[in-house]
C-alpha cells in the first residue's frame, strides 16, 4: 500500500522551547509586532528580557534534544518546498538560540495553507525517505495545495459563502457568531481526548443512562449514553444549522406543504444527528412499505446534517485561509507550534453515504440537490450522465420536464406499477437495481459537481459492493489506494435492512477500512492536520448513523463494536406488536425451542435438533409437499448437505439458483416429483415467488423481515394439514419479537416449556 505518514502512535507537533530564545530574537519579535498590529504572538517565550540572555545561552550548550517524529517530517517535506524549508531552518535556529532577523526582513515564505493553485484530487507519485526508523513521504511539486481548495482557486468557485452573514472583521481578525462558536460541530471536533477516555472507548463498554419517549412513534423511546440532549430547544437558534441552510430548509418545508417545522419529524431527527452521537434508528418505515412520508423526513434530516457538516468544515478552512493571507508572517510560527489553524483531515471527503441500490442512490442525490440552497446549485454538472446510469427512462423523461438545477425529490417514479408482485416489491425493485456503484460529489460556490474525483469530493455516495471492489483493487495494485476514506467524519448507512439482504460483511469491511492513516500525502497541508488525526484517533471522532426497518445481530454488532464515537451513542428501542394477525388462514403454528449455550453454538444446536426431532417425522411420512424455509444461505448449505447424506427427495430454490433450475424445481415440487423444497429468505426477497403445492411448512429459522412471515405462512392455502412448525432459540429474540410481539417473545425464551402453539 506504500509508505505511511508515521508510526502507530501518530505524529506530534512539538511546542516551541521556551528556554532557547535569545534576547536578539526578542527584539526582532517586538519589531514584528509593531509592524503587524493585533497579530498573535508566535510564542509567549519570545518576550524574554535581555537579562536572561546569558542564562539561556548556557542552557543551549547544555541541552541536546533528540529530533522528534514531527521534526523529521518537516525536514523531509522541506526538501520539496522552499517555504517549508525556511520554516524548518528557522525552527532549528530558534532551538539553537540563533537569530535570522536579516532574512526575515527580506520577506518570509508563503503560508502553506494558501499555496494551492490547482485541483489535485487524484493520486500523486511520491518518493519516500527514512527518518529515525519511520517511513515518511517526500512530496512532489505542488503537493502543498490546500486540500479543500477554499483559498480562492478556480475563479473563486471554492470560496464558501454558506451563511457568511455570521462573519465580521474585528481589529484585523475574523470572529464568528457566538452561536456558531458554541455549535456541536466545534464542540465535537475540538474536543481533546485524554488517555483515560481513549482507554474507555477502546474497551467498547457502553451504558445507556437516559431515555426519552420518541415523539410521533408509539411504544418507542430514544435511549442514550452521557447527558441527555433531547430537551427543549431554542427555536430561534437555527438548531445548529448554518443560517442559509436553515432558511432554505424552512422554505422547502413550507413549499412541500408543511405547517409546523419545529415539531416535525425531520427537525426532531436532525437534532439527534446534530448531537454528533452515533445513532441507530432501526424502526424506520421504508418508502417501499407505504412509509414514504416518514422515510423522506428521516432522509431530509440526515442530508441536512451532512450538508451542514460539509459547509461548516469548508467555512472554517476558508476563514483560516483568510487569516493566513492577511497576517502570513505573524501567524506562521503559530501554525508550527500551536493548534489554532488545525482544520484539515488527511483528505477532503468528510461524508460517506452507503446505500444498497442505484435507484435509492438516485433518490438520495436528487434530495441532496433539492436541499442545497439555490445560489449554490446554479449548475449541476454531469446530471444527464447521472440520470442515465442511476435512473430509468422514466427518470430521464422526468428530468427533461424540469430544470436540472431544480431537480425535485420526485418520489412518483418510485410508485409501484402494475405487476403480479407485491406493491412493496415493485416500489423497491421498480427502478435501477444495480448494487455496484460509487460517485463523488463536490460543492463549489455556485455548482454541484457529480462524478467528481474522490480525493477532491466533499461527499461520497456508494454501495458496499462498490467500495469493497475499490478496496480489493488497492490491495493487489500498488498504484491504487482508498486513502479518500481516511478522513470520513460522518458515515451514514441508510436502508441497512436491504443491505443485510445483500452481504453485511461488506459493510463491516468498509467500516474497518475507515480512518486509517493514509499511505500517500495526496496534496494535504500537513501543517494544518488536526492532532487527533495524526495520533490515529480519527475513529473516535467519526459519527455513524445507521437507518433501517429492523435490527439484527449483525447490525447490532457493528453499532456496538465498530462505532466508538467519543460523543456517545443514541438508539431507538421499540416494542413490537407482532404480525401473527396478518396470517389470514387458520394455520396451527407450533413453535419449538431448542437449547443453545452460546450464539456460536446456535447453528450446530439448530441442525442437531432438526436431525433428531423434526427430520424423522418427515422421513417416515409418505406425504410430500414439505417446504423448509431457511433464513440464511449458510444454514441452507448445511441443510442441503444433510438431506443429501440422508438420500432425501428434495429440490432447492436459493438466491443463487439458475432461472432454468428454479422453474424445474417449482414444477417438480408442485407435481410431487420432489418431496421437499428448500427455500431461502433472500430468494423470496429478490423474487417473491408464490410456491404452490405446500402441504406442510417448516420454518427452520425465522425470517429477518417480519412481513415475510405471513406471506410464507399464507402459502399454505389449499393445504389439508394447515400446520406450520417453527424452530427457535433464545438467540433468535430479535426475529421472535418482530413476529409474535415483545411480551410473548420474552415468555417464550424464558419459560420452562419449550413448545408454544398459536392458532
């Protein structure tokens, strides 16, 4: 993967040595302060009086300081930049007690934070050198461009004017509105973690201390760690949004027919996102299950949070660039020794949105454009290409009827068309079903750039499979990398329930790849990288927002173990009524509990129970039409192998079965040529087959999606037996609660009895 910035412990910025500054330097600094009024002093130690000169000189001779990792980094980088070489030389002179007054009077070097002249989002070739056993990068020419280009390049398109109404000049220095300076953005990213906090976060132990009823959701509550923030909010504060974003959102809300923004679902969920806590909302009504309004409200909230985060990040860098341009020489030493200008990550992208399907990505990107203030989307670049690749012909025709800069959140294209499939299936799979995509989005002063280079993008919208492909390519090809994932500060995983039907392990791999120290420099101004990035603590500052219609052990494990945000956690807890009432037939549903000592042993215990208690009844019966429903593909493989070992008569229908084999299996099963059919949940999710000829139903493992349970049981229509057998253990509690309800599920996993009947 190439050479990295530094060792495991990260890089440190050393402070100026207070004891190694001569009186001559003190006089030099007084002249500088007179020349630049109200400029910050590089170091308080530079006001040393003349009477300490001899004492300091003697100490310089006695003290030898081993070069730090950061000194070595500056030395290496100085080889490729005259300005940085000058900084390194002056730092060395300061530590040795010598002065460079004459050189400074000739003119100082340019601020590295404002030296960028071109877009440098792609990988750049660089060589490496060794310093004190640490592998470092030697930059090429132009490497020290500002990573976000906010310094006024490209005809000033990069300068952020999001809510500049808050800015004003006071005595030559920029000050920020008080509400802005106290924003959760500054509070979250400006927090300095102690060693105790880092150790506690590493242990991944969380204690939820408070709970608040979830407004608008019955039998639901928000629970969280730390201090409760879901209290009365000042409506006049803008809820932490930049002023221009806040005004635009209000206009959009009223335009869409809203009447009370302050108590709306989108505003309430935005406040949760804006806390910068990790959030898990796994009871969202998805658009394909007739929950269009709620799903759109939640999407509005997290998109506004993402836009707000990008806007505040760019404004902070822009303001610091302005300071550097106005007081370049006076603040240069502060950059080296202080943290007032630490506003960068390793790379530019700050927001990553993971989505399962291209049709959903189309919906999200359209909403991003819709919620961006009109002044900042005068031009939406490559919109035609985007609609062609992510949409359908209907989407293209809809775009032809609308101006590209006013692309609406048109959910009409997602409404189900006439088909024999259920309406939710039509809504979800009626568009572009591609699950391999990745697109970068960049925001400039007057435009939104789609298909932007990842390294110069603000947001990345991708599928887990699309990112996994990039990660795999980087592992085998030396000239490729995924360092654009190193500085993600907001991760949003929407429709986690749909992604779990694809391959959740891809999500785990992507999250594990985030916030690593990159292998190359990628044009970053290393003088302005936040200290916690260099220390390898970026994962403790990443906010993760997980959204879906249900929770399963995989989603829960990611939230508990891979989300270690220092701000804490918030999650929604809901009581389930169950879906047994949606079973329309008079089916005798027998739930049989088997014992398992741990979740790792649950699969073996399930197969053992099936082999000893259930299969003998099937084997001895002369009746066919037995369908075994299986939740996961791994369980399917184990059952298939077991039936083969027993020379049983069976056919299979899984997500990987060829279409010709599917048709043949359905005919064989309906005609009685095969006694048993194996049917997986993912096959049902992607195809929604209606299997005919079922006489006896065995649910080997409960479905993750509760709506599938009545659909499968209702397939017994026409059966003479009308019996369904369900196997479960105490580790199936999530699925059990969604199907039978919370209270019955609790009794079923704790009761001394192990057989329960529902009719």
